[in-house]
C-alpha cells in the first residue's frame, strides 16, 4: 500500500490493539471512545486489506499479518516519540515503564526474584513482562532491533559476535558441575571420566537433535554417554535428578540451590556458563537504570559462581 494514503494516527490505534488484545482497553489507552476505536480498526482493515484482529471469547487475536506488523509498528512509534518529544528524566519512584525481557528459565530463576524485590522497593510502579528465549546460546537480535523486547538475558555470545548496534555485558560467569541426588551411587568414590560416560544422563538441550557439546567431547575420547532425558528447561531437569539416578552437567549454582542435590567437578574441560545482558537502545535512561540494577544483583549472586566442589 501507499503509506501516504494512511492516516498515521491509525498506527497508534493498531499498536494499542496489538498490545491490549481488547478493544475497550485499547480505546482507554489512547483516549478514544470504544466506537471511535472500532471505527479506527475498520479503517485499518480497509487500508491494509486484512482483518488484522478477530474476536475471541477473551478479546481479540492478531492475524498473521498483524503479528508481523506489531513489533515493527511499536519500534517505529517509539523512535518517533524519542525524536519528537522532550527527553524526560527517568524517575524510578514514579515511572510506570513496562520492560519486556527475554530470558532462559535459568536466568529468570537466578536473577528475576531479586530484581522484582528491588523494583518493589525502588520502582513500585515499574512492570516486567518476561518471555522465554527461543534458543539457549543465541541472541534474539531481530526482536531487539524491532523493539519487541528491551533486553535479553541468557548464555549469549560476547559483543564481538553481535550485529552492529547490539551491545552485551557479562553479568555472571560460572563453572559447570555434575549434579545428582544425594543418595546417588556416585556420591561414593571418585567421579572418573569412565564412570561419568557410563552413567545415564539428563541434559538441557534446545535443538531438535538430542546431543550437545558434551557428546562431542566424549566422542573425541572414544566414549559415549546414554542421554536418557533432554529438555530445554533447567528447572525440569533438576526435578528429574531429585527423583532418579540420572546425572546432569549444569551451572554450579543451580545444583547448590537444591539441598537434595550434590555437585561434583566435571571430568571434562568445558567452557564456562556466561550469563550476559544484551540490548540495543543506548539512549534509553530507563534501560541504563535497569542494567545497573542487574549488575548489583549479579554481584550479590557472585557467591554462587565458585569452582564446584562437594
């Protein structure tokens, strides 16, 4: 379509509808009556030749095209506001800023409880919306670039591996440990490489193929492990370990936070788990404030990052 024929105020209506998934709430959000919002939606449908939203029992649901447009429209509106409006100072005591974060379940488990507690004290009206990362060791750069999320926290590459404009900062670096239940047969005697390879394993794996770096390292030594359970969820793996004779190689802190589990050094040389925060909007004062809070939380969590032991 020709953008010159589109009333750009309709994009504000689209953004509110996409965010709220409810016509009445979207209308209140941008100061319209419900009939005016319904009229805006009708005009959008004509202009874009797409139904955009369909009614459900709980509100409205975006069409596939609306799902594609949503992050781009939000990003464009945010950039226009930053360019046209005065740059207000961020005051955490009064701000009702919504931060959209993408995290692994492990990052959420390690960092979010302390962050939510800090916000309750310092920024009581600030809100967090968390979604799960789609991959364990890669960055959702497209979502950051489009403004669909503000920050991502996970086991991401350092800044040298990211596209221009994307920044990364290390929050936590920790060793791997072999983790298993306290009355596991491995609790007695040394954990040799051979015993490690012969055990039944659980593992955190995001890819569709049920193997990972540990399998490659063992294969290079002529060994093979029996991977009995693979899951993309760290906490689910810990629950399995508590109830079975499986072992898993996990971040040390995860094993140490569960009193029913024991940690032992891994009889392989493996890279550390490095948790990084990644972002793009370098001029957003509120994001700078949030990253500072994350640094403080990560520093207080440092006691969990020591080399694993018994």
